[in-house]
C-alpha cells in the first residue's frame, strides 16, 4: 500500500483560511513548507528575551534597518514563518505594502526553549535554503547563542556556538558589536 500524500497549503490558501475564520489570530500558527504549525505558547523567559534583544537592535539601527518583532516573512509560496526578530533592509514604508522577502532580510533571530528542535530541524534549514544570510538562535535551554552564516541549499555552512563573555556583530552591521551576555538571560 502506498503512503498517503500530505496536502500542503499555499500562502494564498493559508490567508483564505484566516479570512474564512478557520484560523483565528489566537491560534498562533505559521506556514512552514506548506504545513501549518501551531506555535508553542510564549513563556515569560522567552518574551522577556525577545523584548530585550529587540531593544539591543532598535535604537542603534533606527535609521539603518527595520526591526520587526514576531511578524511574517514571506520566504516562498509555501512558507511564511514569524521569526522572533527580523532585521530588515530599511524601507520608508516599513513594509506596509507586503511582508518582507528573503532579499529584504539581513538577520533573523529565533528565541527557543520548548521550540528548540522545531527551530533547528525545520526553520533554520528553511532560512538557509531561502538565502537568509544570517540567523541567530538564542538557545535558552543551553544558555548559548547559535550563529548560522553562509547559507546554502544544504543548510548553513558556518555554525558557531557563543557563550557568555563572547561578542558578536551582525554581518550587515559590523559596527554593532553586542556582548553575548546582553542577549542571554541572566
């Protein structure tokens, strides 16, 4: 017997489900490679980390980039994830006309505790295949910052794990040097 085929959804179908009320804002879902995934609830530690990382980028990049928090990024017709932080090319309309695409993304940041394996297995490889130049994973479970650079179809070719005492600067903004201690929770 043949395995049943999965029914994958497009971005248009995903939005149609939301417009029809099948998907509700309270559902907290995202479209990843044609599948609709329910996101885990945001805990206090995760929320606080996202707020703090947002602050680290917003002021220094105010006139050089758009810093988006938990907003969609249109990667392709089957994937529109909502990374915790997206550092985007500056646009005076702040992406009011449509969601940013891979060409707009300078850096994506995911904060993960319960979603760690999902982010590593699904989202980070998807970001690499989409050509996102750099992704950071704030691994709350191990208290490390995982830095992914040099995207390819097979994943990121450069992966570093940074700990307290280390410093990091985004590729797009080498002048913005951030202590890893400022990113990781106390």
